[in-house]
C-alpha cells in the first residue's frame, strides 16, 4: 500500500511539474487557468487529465485538435513517480525523504525548462537555495557550516568557470543560472556528493556533446544546456554518491 500511494503521489506531483515547466518561463500563473491544450487552448476535463494514463488512452494526441502531446508529459510524470518510490525506498517516510523529493522535483523542472528554453529560472534555483538553507537547521545530521560552504563552493566554482571562459573566448560558455543551481545543489548534497554530481554532469555532457558532434556533424561551437546534466549528476549522487566516493577512494588505498 505504501508503495502504491508513493507512486500515485509521484504521478500527481509530476503532473503539476509539467504545468510548472510549461507556464513558469512564460510568466503565467501555475495554478489557474485549468489545464488546457497548449495548441488549441481547449480545456482538459479532469477525467482526461489523469497522469500517465491519459497520455496512453489518448494515444499521445489532444482530444480536441488531435495535435501531438509532447512526450515530456509522460516522461516527467513517470520519472517523478519512480523518483518518489526510490526516495521512500532509500530513506523511508522521513524528513530526509521529503526534502529529497523536493530536491528531485527542482532538478526535474530545471532540466526540462533548460532543455526547452535554455534558462534556469531564479524562482527555482534561489528558492531552492533558501529552502535547503532553512532545512539544514531542522536536520540534526547536517552541519550548517559545511552545507553553506558546500553551496558557496559550488557557486564559486561555476562562477570562476563562467568568467574564465568569458575572458578567454569572449562568449558565455555557461549561463549564470548554472552558478545559482550549483548553490542549492551544494547546500543539499554537501561537499563530497556535490563533487560527484559535478564530475558526473561533466562526463555526461562531454559524452552527449561528442555523440551529437560526430553523429550530426555539428561544429565545436554547439550550445548545449548544462542544467540537465547537473540535474542528472545530482540525482545519481543523491542516492549513490557516497558509494561512488568510496569506490574512487578504494583506488587510493595502500595494499
């Protein structure tokens, strides 16, 4: 029962995230008006607004205009449900699980918005930083000073990359949104897991960039949003960062 309720709750939150992802970058209210088709603007009745199932039932098309529904909708809902299940499976029903679920929701929203609009909204990054700073005072397992230093360290690292690339290449290699995203990542993950997240994000970004350049014959000036890679790296590090650090550390042990 606990698993089923967790998955259902994850699907519902995933449905809300889709609304947030679509409306926030355009400055629209995320609460009203009710859900509607972004093409024909026809209202979606509640019985056709069931997370994941409605997409399958409608065969990925709007009932009114028959326009294609973006696969983003079922992907976000399904991944959110899986993430909530994994969170409860890892941390049980606890404050840590709730905070992790909020962290993951921010990662999902930021990744999707960055893919679609190449921006990381302050409403999410700075709100996340403020929220996790406050959270650090309510979790006795978190050292507030370490959390703050981790957040500032992540932000300063990306700020340094931002200005270095700007000075050398005279163009922005990273957006300043990545700096703010690293701030809330560090506040929640801590220094070690933040380092793992950044390493994985860089690795994922490099591999995807090479694949696109080789397969589609793009040039080296190809612009890729880095937010999705930071989100993926943070997600992996949240659950397996400590294990990855231990595995890396095993190579430095003396026989």
